[in-house]
């Protein structure tokens, strides 16, 4: 037999040819879905089966999986055996680990089980909590004066602390959330000074992260009640946190923000809020449905193709979606807009058109509204404009402001119902309770209808909740419903609204710091909320 056929790679090829699948041991990182590696995301996309403890896996990790993947919850079972069984059925299996599989995880034990079962496997390292959590806490593990790092797994207790007594070494202690006092006493007993800087971070790299800086002497008392998983860092490098803390000092860090829009509409807004450290909750207040009679839209699309219109005006992303779907029914694409002029109200609508392959010819640069579009709309000129018709595919409840303005300018408008808006179903009970009970730190209202519909389906936000609105009209509606408006965007765009809320959050935090007050989110100001010194 040749050497190549005896090699592990060769035997793997033979086994896979015989119908045996593969197990890929993948690290998810310490918590933040954004720390998932490119290789890990690619493996999730290829997987037939994913084995993971669902209670410890954010849904965003699984969003990388293709449709139809089987998710097996490993809670209470042997994950290696589950993975091996699926692989023996010829399937490609991803076994997800928190952090890095090879550090304080089960690579050794689970890899041994797979090797014994003759199942081929691969390892995709992940960002380890050992480096990821201190990085998010603003604590470097080494600096010019401190070059030694020691990792201690204290989860099972019984650590020989004498081995970690060197005063210059930085200690990263894992699994110590239940034995903080024992850890501190053990280190002080072997000679570490009671004034040695120490920090504890819980739920690291997530928007629930909390870091407490103390000393070995005070650590147990100062960290009482912190949640698992938690990590302790001991050493002078902890003193860097005052200068390097970047994550927990974000303007909206940990704020739970209600976004009363559909997931599709809120995608860019939610991403922007996450960039400020917030946790967005998307709750649709309206449901978009097709028109009751499709004939109007059919005639409008036919008119687009045959040259009936000079202009097409899109006032919402829903209108863009409605036309796009109708085009698909007829086998058309963006080329059908050739020779037409296209206008868009608002940056989100313009972005939806660009994604469709259509560059708007007209878009208000100031007030992004129907009024703003009318202000810049050219009057009809029979010598320059061969056709005077304008198509407006809109919602069934659209106002007449735009039509009136264009008619005054000499244009003939065809108002077509492209979609209907109906009030959405009430959100789940926990969301309704959080809205009325002050569980949200802020709510963003992007129109008057979102104010009316949210209160109609879920109730009135608690008075500790920060109310942010997109413009004066929305502010008036909010006040009519008895809400106190705290934030208003300087221009009517969702991006400006998120930016205004972030500025409010940053100013609020700065005022608390200057006054020497505890840093509290708005939701922590309500009666009965958990408070921490």
C-alpha cells in the first residue's frame, strides 16, 4: 500500500466517498455575533445540520445558515454523539462552541469521541473570551511593563494559587463568578497585595456587558450579584480601563430601543442603533397587504411600458416593493423605466430604487416629504414635456398634499393604490408589558401613524421611556396622545432620528458622570428597576 493511501487525508477521502459526512467544530466567539469569523460563517452556510446549545446561541449566528438546515439542541445531551450520528448519515455537521473550541471548551473531549467513532472532523477556531472580553472591557492583557499572561480555569475550584503569585503577571480567571471571594482570598494568601487592581466583566462582548473595577480586597463585595458568564482580570493592566473603555461608553450602550417598523423597513435603522450600542426591538405597527382589486396596478404597469407617463413618483419603500413585485409577475425588470423620469421622497425610498437598479432623477434635499418634493418639482411645460401625466403608486391611505401640489404645477396625476396598510396584530405579551411597564429605554416614532398604531395595538409607553420623533407633525401627534417628546430629528430621516437619540444619550451620560451619579439607563429609573452601585 502506498504512503499516500495510509495518510489521514487519504483515509478521510475514502470514508467520505463511502457516504460518511464531516463534523466541523466551529467557535462562535464570546458573544457578539459580529465576532463570528468569515470561515465560521461559510461553514454555517454549507451545513446540513447544526448542533448547538440553543440557550447560549443568539439567533443572529444561525441567520448564516441556509434554508432547511436542521438545528439540533444539544442541551442535556452529548453533543459529540449527536454530531457523530448525523455525520454517519452522510451529512455535513457544524458543532458550535461558545468562544474558541480549544480553550475552556470541549475540543479535546468531543474531538476524541469523533476520532474514536471514525468520523472525519475539522476545527474552525473562534475569537476566544480570553482576548475578546478584555478587549471589549478596554483592558489590554499586556503593555510595555507587563508581558506575562496566565490563564486560570477556576470553574471547578481547588486552584493552586501559589503558581500564580508572581506580582507582575496578568491573570485571566475563567469560571470564577461563583467563587470570587475564594479567588481573591487565595491570591492574597500567596502574596498578591490586597490593593492589586482587579476587574470583573460579565456577559462580555454583548450589549448587556458590565465591568466593575476594584481591588482584590474589595472585589467580592463590589461584584455581588453580577451575572454569569463572568471573567476576572487581575493585574496593573486593569488601570488602562479609564483611558481605553470604548464599548460600555457608547452613547446608547445597553439601551433597549423600540423601533415600530417591520424588520425589512428597520434593517438600516437597527444597524445604526447597534453601532451606538443599543439593542433594537422591531415591532411592526402596520401590515402591508396587496390592493383588493389588482386591475389598477395592472393598467399602471402597462402604461409604464407603453409610454403613458412622463414621471413616476415613489413615496415609500413599500411602493417600490409593490411595483417590483408586479414587474416580476410580468417578467419585467428595471429596464422598463427607460425613458421615464423617477422621483423619490426620502433617502430610504431612494435607496430601495437604487437597489432595484433605478437611479432617481429627483429627490428633495431638504425636507424629505411630499411638501419638500413639490418645492423642487418643475412646472409642466408643453414645449419641453411631451406628456403631462404622473404616476403615483401609493398606499390606500395616502394624503392629497402631493397630488394638489403637482396639479397646481400643471401636471395630471394618476393616483394608483399599490398596497393597503392595515393595523398590525398586537405584539407578544412580553413586548406589550415592556412598553407599558417601562422596559424600553426609548421608542422611535417615524410617522404620526406609528404613534397612533403602536398605542392602539400595544398601549402607551411608560413615562420613563425616551420618546424620539422624526419631525414636528409626529411630535404634535405624540403630544396629542399624552406623550412627552424628548428628542426630535433635525431633518426628517430615520438616520438623523437615530443620530439625535444617540446625541441625547451621550449628553445624558455626560451629565450623570459630571454629577457623580450612578450610570443608569432610562428604564432603570422606574420604580422597582434593578439598581447597581
